C-alpha cells in the first residue's frame, strides 16, 4: 500500500496534532466534500481534494464521542465508510472513538500455527448477555479444555442487534451491541493474558444489503460479476486500487488496533479478481509486512470452496500466500460417513476411503470429476504442510445452514460424536470446534437477522426456502427475523456438567491432552503417517509417528464389532471410547483389548467394539542400562 502509515486506515478520522482530527475519505464520484459535524451548533467543514479521488480536512475542537457524517452534496449526507463506531446503527451518524487502551500484552508475539486449536463462537449467542465482556469469564474453562485460540464470527457493524455478522456494512466499526471497540480490546487483552490467540472472521467478498452506502462514494462494486449476495466487490476494474486499499487497510487495522492474531477470510473464492496480481496476493503481502513492523505473528486463514492449493502456497512459490484454509472436504467426508447424508454437496462423498484421503492428502477432490459440480474439481495439495489445513466436524455454516440448525449431536449417536471428536482433534492438521460441540449443546444454531426493511426480509425468507429445496428438506424454516429464532440459538453452558454432556466434554479434554503430550500426535506431519481403510468393515486405521513415539488410531464406523490387524510391536491400550469411563449410561461397551492390556510381539488381530474410537501407544522394548542388574 502506498499510504503511510499503512497499518492505520488511510481513511476515516485519525487524531492529529493540537487536538485536531484529520478526516480522510475516498469519494471519486463527488465534486466536493464536507465533514458534517453533529455538534451544538452543527458545523459543516469543507474538505480539500488531495488527488486520486481522496478528500481531507483537519478539524479542530472535536474528540471522542463527536458524531459526524460526510456531505457528498448539499442533501446527500452519509456515514463514513471507514467509521470506527456506529452507536445509532447502520443508518445513523459515525462517531469518533477514543483509541487509547492500557494493553497488558507487550510480551505476546502470537501463537505458532501448529499450536492453534480453534474454538469458533458467535458473540451474540455464546452467552445470554451477548457481549465481549461476557465471554471473559469463560476463557479459563476453554483453556482448561485445551483450546488455544478463539475465533469470533464477523464483528463489523450490521443492522440491528441480531445477525451472524455476514451482513456487516462498516468493516472498521465493531458491532455496538457486542460492546464496541473497547469491549473487543478488553476481550483480546484477557485472552492474551491466558495465552489464548484471537481470530476474527472478516468479510471482503460482499457487504450487507441494508445500510450499505459505499456505492454513493465510488466504484466499490462492479456489475461485471455477480455473487450469491449480489454485485461483486470491484477488485480488478477502474478505481479498484482504492477499493483494494480500503480492505487491505481494514485487515491491517484489526491487527494493529485490536492486537488480533489471525483473520479468517470469508469465501475467498468469491473474490472475483482476474488481475495479474490479485487482491488476495496484495493482502497477504501487506499483512506479512505488517507482521514485521509489529514484531509478532499476523496470520490469514482462508475459507475457499475451490480446493485450489495456490491459496495456501507461499507467494515465493507462486501461491496466494494464506497461512491456512478451512478444509471442507475433510468435513464432508467425515459428515457423510457419520450421518449417511448424501443430499446437496454431500453427494460427492460417503465412503470411508474419503476420510482416509482427507487425512493423507488434505483435499479429497484434487482434479477428478465432481458429480455435484458436474465438472473436474480441485488441485493436489498433499505436498503442502499439514498445518495449513483447518479441519472440523461442525462449524457455523454446516450447522446454521441446515433448515432447523441442528448440531451433529441431534443427528448421530453419542458413540459417533466421540468418533468425530477423535478424528478431528487427533488429525495432523489444525482442529476447529464450533461453540458448544465439546459437550453436545442441544440448542440449534439458526439463521437470524434484525433488518428493518420488510421487502428485504421477504427476499431473505424466500432465499432460504430455495436453498433448502436443493437438500430436499420439507417444512417451513424458522423465521430469521423472529427474535425467538435468535433466542433459541443461545448456548446453555449449564449442560456441560450434566450426564452425557459432561462425559463428552471430558472426552474432548482428554483427546486434546493427548494431542499436546504425545510427540506422534503433536507433530503435524503427514509424511510420518500411514492410513489404511477397509470399506467393507467400515474400519479406519491411522498410524502416526515422530522419532520413537508411535500411535495407532483405530476407528470402527460400523455398528458391529470388527476384527482388525494390528502391526507388529508392543502396544498399550491408551484410550477407548467404548470403555466404561466414556459411557453416559455407566455400561461398558468394550470388547477385545482392555485399557491396561498390552498386545505383545508379532502382528495380531484386535477386536474393535461397534462404533468406536481407540488410541494405542507403542511401547518400546525395554533395554537395561549399564547401571541395572542384568543377572
């Protein structure tokens, strides 16, 4: 970026000398611009054209709390596209904020990628209060579980108080009902004090439909492409340099202003950009430069449905340079084997071999024909480090985009939930949990909005019906605008100390302890792993090693016991989902190898209980030392 300093927004109000604020806005559509201050009395300050469509004004006698808009004409007055606060909602004036904050994280330099264990949460439904501050008392429990990073669904100001966040229209303004910018800073500071990283989901592929005034300022959008959300962001047409700068500045703003550790980039496949050097490449380059300036890690995690290995290939290897990406293929492969669902995009999956492929290679589709897409799909990615893939059994999309928002616990047995957890948490990849999954939260995660336009709400309702028709789901979806839809989605954390919910949480915690403590599981290296599957038996066997540490993960997806060959060696039964400790009814479902047994010497057959997950740890033969009595 050519703006200096680039890690602050090149737009919006920035404190200047002598108690003044420097206002800056890009408005190539305007012949003149003014800052309209809602002071007593109101003031209207002319702005100077400074080139390339930018306007600036140095304004005295304003400070935090001052409300303002920009006047594009005498009558066309709009909020600031780079507003940092919208206390009266998306249609109200922007507000100057006090950016001072007493940070306590000077020694925090971020989390290494391979150490991430991500917990995705929605601020509004994670607690009854629905605020940043209300999350803080839960951080110690998440850390005890084994979580190392929380991921916040989008925070940019959206209409009303209820939204997933993907209808945001002010990328720099932290949602006021969540606690605004100061609330977010308190949460991030509290996370860093506990050694937890913070990821924020950002949306650069579209803006929401209500309160979106960017088109009044300049060519932020293009009609040359279309997206599922309407017109596309103008990343490669006339005026696109400034549009790119706007969103790159936003990414840098999260890192510098809020000390965020990583950004999750929503739907990068919808960055419709055919320039020789794409927006995504410029974004990753700018963030890498910023990390050097800040002397800490600043990571980018992409969501993409393209299975394009270039997304997570470094720029110096001719890739786009994202640090990691969500791996939908892993989710789809696991989900279909667990549920039997073959509707919609799940039709491309369904075999245990697909789970094995996702473990071995990252993507399942690497250029072969996809029935769902009716074309070849994907590119090989097995050469890329395992830590570049983020895997999950649940997330906001694959729960919330079901008609009734059912979590996996509402669709499969308790035994299958334990299998899902084992395969995700002990994968050689970065695991992600969706809030509440660790204790089988029973509340759904529904789609909810708080728009004020009745025509828009009608269009949303119809769009949801059309989307669900592709999955052959019958019935009427819950009304997204009904406050009860939102209320039904709020977590019930009291469940995690009750019955099977408590057992499942303990299972998750134990798996994450194993992930940290056993070198073969802590080392994210697919080259030190073999995966075999028996499609008829429904059995998956995964051997992982690092140095002298060896582990076998054994999975039986079938509801009958299976005899499975075990490689030669001395194995200790370390964890068994069928054991008494992991049964909410107090009845052991074990068969074959008991937890404290060892299978010694040559290859043997081991009986896997029905629908079970087992961890075996190799025990090296004991060789007496010179100090031991060998007589």
